[in-house]
C-alpha cells in the first residue's frame, strides 16, 4: 500500500526541520568566526572552533544524503569556511630566508607556582633553551628554579614573582638590557620584558604575555582590554617576540588583529597550530585548546615548534626553534 501524500509531506517536513536544526549552529558558528563577532559567552565558545570545523563536513554530508539541497548547500559553505580557517594551522608555511643565529625559546604557564621546578629546569637543560618566558611565577618557585640550576643555565633575567597568578618572568642565556614589567589593571597580572642581546643578531625584545582569562561573563570586558593592550609588532623597527599564555586562540578576532600588526604565530607557521596547550592536563574534562602562543616578528624564521608537558601545571609548554636575521 502506498503512503498517503499527506503523510509523505509530513515526514518530509520533519526531515527538513531536523536538517536545519543540525545545520543552523554550524552556519552560525562559521559566521561568528569569519566576522569576528564573539562577544560575552561566545568568547569562550570560539576557542572550540576546530572541533566544530571537524564536525561540519559530516553535517553537510548528512543533509545531502537526506536529499535536502538547501540545508546541504548552507552546511557545505559553512564547512568550507571553517575548515579553510582552521586546517592551514596543520600545514607548515614558507619561512623568510635569514641566516642569523638560532634561538630556542620556551614558554610555560606555571599554574600558581605549582609546576614541578625540577622538571622545568630539566626541560631547559635538555632542550638547550636560550630564552624562557613564564607566567604565574611565585617567589618560592623562582627560588626553587635557581636552586636547581636555572641561575646557571639562564643567568640573565627580568622577574616579577608574586603570590598567586600575577607573577611573570623572562630568563635568558644571553645578556638582557632594559628589563622591566608592566601590569594589567583589573586582575593585576604582570608581563615581564627585556631586550635579549643575541650575538650575531639585532637586539630582540621579548615579553612574557599573560592577559586575563574570560573565565566568567563579567571578566570578558577586561579580557578585551588586556588583549588590546598587547604590544603590536614593529615591522619598521626592532625585532620583537611575545610568548606566553594569551588566553585566546587563533579563532579570536583580537588575536588575529594582533598578529596582523606584523607577527607570525610560530606554531601555525610550523604546522603545529592545532596542538592543544590547555584543558585536560590537570584532570578537568575540557577538550584541549590552543591558548599559549609564541608570536614572532615576521622577519624571524620558525624552524620548529613542539609542545611539552609540565608536571603540576594545567598548561603545556611551547618550545620554538627560531632563526634570527643576522646583525
């Protein structure tokens, strides 16, 4: 017996409605990402864009399999937009042709000073780190690091160790000039900085970045303020590097605007831009997201980037191997 036309129409409408329910969030997410419209709670959700990009093609295939052309077309466009925004982070870019010295830079959030100092010093030693930037550096941890050998490995430093999350530090194998730190207004997080004098290269200004986190809706306005306060690149001036916990991913418009001033995201350039740096590493059921970055002047070549665990921290460290222009 044939299905009555009215029943077929009713079933068709239900199928079409379900398709649109699946497609609408993906399309809205693509619009959010492309237009940089994240505000309020959307600031937090924007960090998970790579996961939506992974699911979006399946939504398009589902709508196409159900022969719903309009939802399928919208889903396909959204999937192309999201995948196009995210996938290049897994592909290494061309790098500028420079022939200066190699610099190995490590950045790590130390989680209120609870990171294992012996593990961090061992990482610096075994990986031949030349510059270390740290966030959430406490006085006790700073003392422990020096006691375990960091003072010998990286004797030059610009430090502002403080209890809690506000401390910051910059350590270097090579001499530093103009050391100092600046403080964000609301949450009082500090960012240590200094100019590293690498033999055979121009002076390199390095800053340990740590804008506040958008952990509640009330914190989002200050997050925007801290993000905008990050120093832009100086393509017509001296070389600069920003390395640390930015509490933002490349899917946040504010990060893209900062990079557009003349930086390169080192992990993105090395094809490691989708490797998570924060999330589940202290047991929290949060999918990994990439909120720690090494932003380098575009005149600096990125040779390699790796992500390393730091026992006791909810972040993973980023290790970037860079080649600087010759002096």
